[in-house]
C-alpha cells in the first residue's frame, strides 16, 4: 500500500511540474522567478504551493532541459529552452533494452536494486527503485524474465533468454 502512496506522490509532482511548464509556455516570454512560478500555480490545483517547492520544480525543469537558468538583476530566473528536448534526460534510450542486454550478458539473480544501477548508468540520471521494479515487471510480462519469490516482499528475476549467461 505504501508503494501506491509513493507512486501517487511521484505522479503528483510530475503532473505539477508538467502543468507549470505548460503555463510557462502559454505565457509571455519573460524570465520566470520563483515568485512568478507561485503566481502561475495560483490557477492550478496546487495554488497553495510554497516557495521551496516552486524553486525545486523550476530547478528540476532546468535539469531536464526544459528551462534555461539565467541571472536577472542578481536573482536566479529561468527561460524556456529554445530547442525541443526529450522528456527524460536519457533521451531516446530505451531503458528496458539496456537492462535486458545487461541481464542477458551477466545472468544471475536480478533485484530492483541491481537493476537500478544498470538503469542509472544507461540513462545518466538517478532512477528510483520503484522505476527499476517497474522495468523488471515489464520484462517479466513480456516473457523475457522469470519471477522468483522466496518470501513476501522479496523477489528476484532471472533471464529466460536462450544462450545468455546463466
């Protein structure tokens, strides 16, 4: 149940940041400060958002390449990036393919923690354990991995690909 709550919280943050970006794109082309971001949030379900959350949202959008950090009158502000960027910093890399290739090459038991390391290396950014688990589940549903569960809350996956490492 806590995974559902964590996932919902993560989706709310992503949705909140996506809505901020959409509002920035619709508005006039001017530098966006934390105060301006809070003003933009006032017409969304997140109208009571604090300065720290707005600042984190702007910083995250900049890290993902959506906004460009600038300094205006000695204050941090952000402008829209003029080029089109991919939603994820890893670009068009298919994380499942990188993970599947590594599992086939190395073999053995694969836990979400072990998969997280491979995905972080492939994408060049932090990956949550729940995201790694989701990629393993996707590969399992596609019939490429076998799920083993020894006890509740502990599971691992092994490759079903013929000719891979065992």
